[in-house]
C-alpha cells in the first residue's frame, strides 16, 4: 500500500517567513519547508573620520553605507509548489541580457520583518534531510525598502 500523500506547504520554520514579491504591485509567494531562518546581516562599514583633533588621540568612525550582502536559507523541497516554481524561474538568466530579475525579498524572524530589493543568485539542492531533498536559495540583498517592528 503506498504512503499517503503529504504536503509540506503549511509548514513554516517556527513562525519565521520568507516571501518573494514580483511585479510593480507585488504578487507575494511564500517559501515553504524553511529551515533555520536568520536575519540578513546588513551591518554598515565604518568610515574613518580620525583627524589630529580627535578626542583622546583616538580613532573616530561613523557608519558608512549599508552593504549589499549574500543571504541564504535552506528549505525542504516542495517540488512543484508555488515557492519552488518561483525560485526555479528566478534562478534562470534572461536569454538576451544574461541578467536576473530584481524582486522584493521579505524575511520575517521573531515577529520582525525586513523587505529589500534582491535577486536570486542560486537555487540548488544541497543534500538530504531525513530522506527529503534539501534546497538552498541564495539572494543578493540590496536596498532595504521596508522594516517593520
């Protein structure tokens, strides 16, 4: 007797979320089967403003620009789901320009969200987890467009 059909669609990483928004008025697609979602590290670089009048003869810094960063999340493959279909499409380069589509990426961790402009650098299998295929999506996150407390 075959095993019953099972969908991981309703499963999230303990309330953490990742959604992709595409289009001028974004259509949002949630990712499913998430594993260990962490906040993207967007710590600004330090700009040196030290001069001969710096207090206490100590270096002085001010925050610089927020960097564009690579951010990855692992997820159990939900083959053919809206999330898998979206990531597969975003992973393809434009046949004419070789560019990848810019879109919005929303990451929610512990009740806080960040939304930034991003493109998908890669979407690939990275192993198995208890018999399930584990996929890794890696984005390049750039300008933050929204933060929610």
